[in-house]
């Protein structure tokens, strides 16, 4: 069965981009282009990077500011064969804060006129919460903030506009301590303010209507931080997320785009493996080469589009006759294909693949040249498969 992996990535829910060794963009899907239409090189992310985490030499995570300034994009990056693949998802504030339900964090809508009813729904929360951007502007507040801090319009304002200058300066000084400590607190006007910082760089202020001498609320803060970290971990460590990234690399590095068969580069790798394993475990493997005769004339007489159809037709016939437990098929050049069968002999391979030649010639009127050898047959001490290998890798 054939499936269009390119279409799956193009329409993916995730943002997908692949950069080459020089950092230039090799591939990007629709979702990535929608948010980052001007990104042509991965260095473009340096100016909007929020945080970076190294998981292993071949894998890391990175958060960048969303271009619409309404959230961050969490990317997981994998490195392989000189390529770096970025797969990301936008984490908007609503998504993050929805997991902090215990704190009641949500955006305040101007259309919500029944403030009293809103406060009543949030009275189970012993504190109100403000989320600050890296510029220390208020992005989100809990709806019970009016009960604890009084009536005001908080969103978009800075600290000086909510508190007086002295209090704002004290909060800013405590924010600097978050580089060292996970949490820090201060008492202002009989209220306890607990500050913590998300991995994205945003600051969370939880404000309690009593001082630190009344009760220590670190346990609730830790619970909130745990839930937020759990969200980030689930997004970055999801098994299908990683599998999809590996599939991108495998296909970009090893699959021929037109026929969807493996390419010559991958044949070199697999042939080397088979030589070593067959020698170690004492079994034979077979190589079947298939060549479309006079293919240059087909291109000239029928045109490139028709010639491509012939190549696709042949690749379909090859896949139809494969035993996927034993066989791998490759397109090694313009009109040349190879089937590597392991374990197998030349006789077994010839019997199984002769139908490819007869069906293709019958359907297209073109002729194929087919050669089959195995690793055990030698001429003057050199295996026929090595002779064939020198032929197909010219």
C-alpha cells in the first residue's frame, strides 16, 4: 500500500521544517509557513529564542516567541545526516493556563459584566494570579483579582501602573533572584506575593490576601508549576512526535522522491550491512538489477512527464512483488532499479521477480534488462554480487 508521506507532513497539526548543514531551509510544511513565512535560515530564530534545552547530542528543545505575540512555539529539534528537523506546536496562554485551573488563571473579557458572579465562582482560590510577559506587562489575570486587589483594568499594564513605583521596584528586584531560586516571596501591605518563572521566561505572581506569617503557600505554587511542566513534557516527549521526526529524516535521506523507493545512498549502506552479516552468519543474499532499455529515447520521444509515469509504473510493479520481510527495493539512477533480497539465492530471486519484467513489458511496450546474482557465486575468487555492485554504483 502506498501513502503520500509528503501530504501528511504538509497538512500536519505540527509546524515542521528541515534545515541543511548550512542552516538553509530545505523543507517546511503549511503550518510552519503560516507562522514563519520569512524564515529561510535557522539563524532567524536567534532573535526570538526564549529558552533552549539540550536532551542529547542529537536532540534538543527550543522555545521561540510566536510571531503573532500571543504565545510561544515549543520546538523539538533532531540532528541526523547533516540535517536538523524542527517540529513544533504553538503554546498559547490559554492552553498553558488551562492546566493551572487550581489557580483560576484565564484572560479577562471586557464582555463579562457580572463581576460578582465571576468572583463567586473563584472563591475556592485563596489567591489571585498575574502572568507577566518578559517585558513585565500583564498578559493574564485570574478573575478573582478584583476581590483581592480591587477594581482596576489590569491587562496590558505594567507593574508601575498596578502598584506604586516603590513596590514595582521591589518586585523587579525579586524577579532577578529567580535566576538563582525557583521561587521568591515578599510581603506588601499585608499581602504575600509569591513569584516564580516559567521555562518560557514569563513571570507568575500569586498574591495571597494575608502575609507570609499567616501561612506558607509554596505547596500550591509547586503544584501549579508541576502541572505546567507536565504539559511541556507531554508535548515534547510524545512517542508519535518523535517517530514522525525520525520518519522525516529517514525519507529525506533514504527515499527517492518520484518512485518512493529507497535511493542509491541507502543501498550502499544496506549492501555493506548484508556483506558483513552474511559472512558472519553464513547465509546468502541476492541482488536483482532492473534497467529500462533506451530510456533516454523514451524521454525524448514521449516527454519527461510520460517517462516519469513509466518509472512510477515500474516502481509499483516492484513493490507488488516484494516480500517485505526479505526484500528492499531501490532506484539507483535514472532508469536503474535494484532489489536486495536477504536471505535468498539468485534462483529464488529470479523466480519471484521475473513477473515484474513480463508485466511491465506487456503494459508499456518497453523492454527491461534484468540480472540476478547472489553473494555465494564467484568468478576468479570474486563474487558476482561484487561485479554487479561495481556496475550499479558507477
